[in-house]
C-alpha cells in the first residue's frame, strides 16, 4: 500500500520536520498538520517552546540586573585601600 499514509507515518514525518526546522514558527506550522493522535509530538513541541520562553525570560531578567548593578557601581564613592604611600616603609 504505497498510496495510503498511516497515522504513524504522518506523525513520524511531522516529528522529523519538527527536529530539522530551525525556528519555532516553523515548528508550530508543522504541528498544525499533525493528526489528533500525535500527542507525543505536540508534547515535545510544547516543552521546547516552554523551555525557550523560560530561557529567554531568564536572560532578559539577568540583563536588567546586570545593567542595574553596573549603574550602581558608577555611584559608589572610591575608598582608598592604602593609607601609606609607596615610599614609606615600616621601620
């Protein structure tokens, strides 16, 4: 039966396309063609999108914290670490 596409073949093809696609918009487009039984493919795609969103959010929050920390260091007053000059020696 070469002309008949089974549910398993359709899911496998969608999963392969999902793995080889480079953007999430293509992954979502591929999921639209998956039959209702492709729960595993949908689960994998959902996990990938959720993980990407979480990592993106963490990087954005970290970037804001780094900028705030750097700005705070600009307003700190300088405290000298030594009271003595280089030429002064302890007797």
